[in-house]
C-alpha cells in the first residue's frame, strides 16, 4: 500500500469506531443470523487460505526458529 494510505488508516479506524453517532435503529431478528453467517464465512476463508499456503507458513517458521527438515544433516 502507498505510504499515504498507511499513515491515514489509523485515523480512519479511530473515526469509524469512536466518532459515530447513535442510530437508534431497529435490528431485525434476521440480523443475528446474517452476522453469524458472515463470521463463519470469514473463519472458513481464513482456514482455506491457511490450508493453501501451509507450506509457506511452515517454511517461514522453520526458517525463523531453525528447525531442520528430515534427512538434512546438521551443520557443524
């Protein structure tokens, strides 16, 4: 991302979270089901993404913490 966007994003998040006015709106009973479906969809998307990129993630941590693969000889 460009630096300008990265520098502005904390201010946008702060504005969205803390500078909103109450809406006093009605929440339909179906809204809870929709929120649950959205959260489950995000969870499953993250799980599938992790499954697809598992080798890259495992390789990163193996490199980071120095664990050797099977069959490799330790360096002297």
